[in-house]
């Protein structure tokens, strides 16, 4: 299954792609980190430790201290698939982050990305 292979990627290997996508559109690494912390509940230190440890995606999401309950409000299409329709839980978590980074790169405000009332 393709998902199994994706789950073995280290978070450290995909993180630079999130940062590069954001920075190409004038956004910052700090904003990427804020989104990841909001979604997963990791502190900045815990996030940096996960990156340094080269934790795979399955371990990264599995060890997340507190996945944000508001993540179910994340809707839309990533790679041609609606994130809210993804049945496999780990792939849905991965795609939630992909969608949030896409929103950042498209210029949405952090309040909208983090599903905060304005």
C-alpha cells in the first residue's frame, strides 16, 4: 500500500518542503511551526526534537501530545482529494497539515488558517 511507504518518511524530510513552500510565498518558518504546533500540540522544543530525531510520520503523529479538535473544520482539496473524505486516519492527519500549509502559501491569515474567530 502506498500509504505504508509514506508513513515511513521522516518528518524531518518533509518539513523543509513545508518551509520552502511558505517562504516562496513570503511567509515564514515561524508561521509553519505555529501551524504544526496548533495541529499537533507539540511545543517548539518538542517539534525541534522530533525533527532532530528524524521520527517517521507515523511516529510523529502518533506521539503528538494533543491533536487539535478543531482540525475537523479543515476542508478542501489536497492532491485532488477532499481531506474530509479521507478514511484512513493517519493519511487524513498528514493531509490536514498539507492543507494548512497550502492555505498559508495562498496568503490566508493565521486566524483563518488556525480556525480562530476573527
